C-alpha cells in the first residue's frame, strides 16, 4: 500500500450520529441498571438469589420506548409477579418522553412555535414528529404557572398599580368570540416592577375588573398610592368601588390617541403634537396654560378634540402630585408595551385559541417569560428627596 494514499476522514454527520448512538447506549445502560436495583429492592432478592426475606418473584421484562433529546431509546424494564414494574421515579408512570423533551416543547410553544409546526421541530431534534394532540397535552403543564401566579401572596406594599387589557379570539361554546385579557402589574417600594395577575374574561367590564382587583386584595394588595389605566369606564368604576381612597391616573398615551381621533385627518398630526405638549408639560400650571392656549387656538377648529381633552384633563394630570422623577413612567401604561407585543405576536401565529383556558395558559407563560428580568432591574428610584416632597406639595 502506497504511503501517498489519502486518508478518508468520516463525514461530520456520521461522527455526530455515532456519538448520539454511543450516548443513547450509555443512557440505556444506566437506566436499565437503575431499574434492576429498584426491582431488587421491591422483591427483596437479587437475580437467582434464594433468601427467606424474598417478597416477590421475577416475571421477565418488556421493552419500553422512551423519546429523549438524543432520539428513541428502547429500555428493557424488568417486572415482578405481584408488584409489577419499577420505574415510577426514574422513568415516570406511562411516560413515553423524557422530561427535557417535554420542557423543550413547552419552551418552543411559548416562544412562538405553533402546535402544527412543533412536529418539524421535534423531528429535527429527536428524529420523531409529535402530534398536535400530544403538544396540547404537554403544554397543559403550564396550568401550574397560571395557578401559581393566581395564588401568589403579595407580601410587599405596591405603590403604583398598572391595569391594562388586550383582546384575542378564543372558541367559547363552539363559537369563536373576542375575549379580553386583563393584566395587572405594580411597582413596589423597592422600585421594581412585579407581574401581579393575568385573567381572561368574556369582555372588559366593571365586573371583570372587579373580579381581578378582588383577587389582588385577597392576596394582600396594599399601599397603593396611584392606579394607572386607560379610559375604560368599567375599570374606573371597579377601582372606585374597591380602592376608593386611591388616586387615578388616566394613561396619557391612550388619551392623546383619543383626542387625535376626534380631529380630521389633515389636522391629526398637529393636534397630537399640541396634546403631547400639554400633557407632558414641565408643571401642572404650565399644562393648564398650554391647554387654554390650545382651546383658544387650534381647539376652535376641532371642538370635539378640545372637549375630549377637557373632559379627562384632570385625570390625565394626576401624576404631577407625585415625585417629578417618577412622572415619565407613571403617566402611562407603556411599561406593558413589550408584553402586549409578545402576546400579539403569539396570537397572530395561533389565530383563534381552542378555548379560554388555553389562551390563559399561553398568555400567562408569555407574560412570565417577558417579565422575568423585572426582578433584576429597578424601574423607579423610590427614595424621595426633599425637593420631591416640595414638588408634590406644590403640585
């Protein structure tokens, strides 16, 4: 054989497959050894042992196919005559997939992969495509997150409470209906945001907001100084009923859009600019001054827009009574923009949810994923200086 003969190296794909097969063999060997130890513990004797303390006898074995992150593994599961088979802790009763596969499916589902597309993902990762019904069963484990959020006690005072809603389509009584998703989050005395509740109701109403607020109060909500929300009448009726002493802040972003919509198309950009200047003025006195100038000027051309602004001006400027360094972040519900964006992205992929429970399950999981970083970041500086107190009193 000539020394000049080129050496043929294996393809990368072949090497990876060989390694996967090697790892599958190691996992199978480990699982079977563990199952054998469990069976010995169950029957009180090892293979071929003759002891008086024996509690049961062996009854052969059977193959159990388990889907793992490395593909399928056929595990030989021993069994006894009376007690059956071990494996409840190591394999899980009746399970055909490992925990990491189920966890990956849940993570992909929350991340935006539809139940239809999940088969392609699992086929690429494990060599087998899971069915849509399997994905639905696996993702029901997200119910634990829904229940945990719903029952979590609120142990620290919440200074600022934000309430907002978004809408989606879900099947209800065999018909697709537009339902509301109500979201509540707050800022505690440490200045960090905290997701407090996510609920799905038939529609946004006083009753649905009352139910949400009642849940928060039962879990320990206290110390609220300001509630920030949009212009929904039912929301504010619920707030007045359950938090009568708390001040209200009408979201300025929602109000600007409402005022702008009352003007003709050609004047909307100008109306929006002037409304922003009014509601974001450096002081309440300056805001009133700019509002008067608007009413005497452009407001004469768009009286409906001026009336809309005047009707809610006092509620939209409540934030001036609080520390100035908080104004930008307590005058609107924009802190929920990313959360609503992620929810809308997932809704677009799904279309209509099969039921309200599945909608709540996914949206809660998305909300928890998006807000996971909140605990690491301080959103507001809650240490009030003397200047802040003077500003609050002056306002």
